[in-house]
C-alpha cells in the first residue's frame, strides 16, 4: 500500500507543521480525554497561541471538538477523517523523515514528494 492522495491533501489543508501533527497525535492517542489548553501547553512545551491556533484549525476541520468548559478532545466528524488520521499516524510512525518532508514542502511540491516517497503498509 502507498500513502494515497488523501493523506497529502490532508497535510496540505490541516497540518501546518510537525508541531501541529504532534498536537493532533497527542489528542488522538487518548480520544476520551478532554484536554485544557494549559495542559497541552505544558505537556507539549508549546506557546499558548500555538496551541490555541492549531486547536481552532482542528475544530474547524472537524477533527477536534471543544466542550463547554474550554477543553478539547479528538473526535473526527466523519469516518473518512478518522481513516486519514490513522494513515498519517502510521506514516509518521514508520517513516517520520518522509512525513516531515511532506509537511515542510511547499504545497505544490507535495505531489512530487508523494511520487518519490512511498512506503509499504501492513498489508504488504
């Protein structure tokens, strides 16, 4: 299996940095936990504005939900979003340098990187 275009499109639209990916994966790792901004700032050693900006983007993307007490948790709005997050997590775990290159590449270069960096999934 190769990483499909959905992962690249997802990176282009929703993952602004490796740090944003780390935030998303932290939330994804414990989907039942409702994180405060302060907990995420401390846990990831990030700035308040960086956490807030990325959480807002993830809420807008339908990846994270906010509760009425100001907490946030991973809850994709659709199964396709959950699947692409799973695929991205697998890619990052198995080929971290490749995923970092995808994230840091200008948007127009993502397709060329998709062709250059393929990885084998669990099925192969």
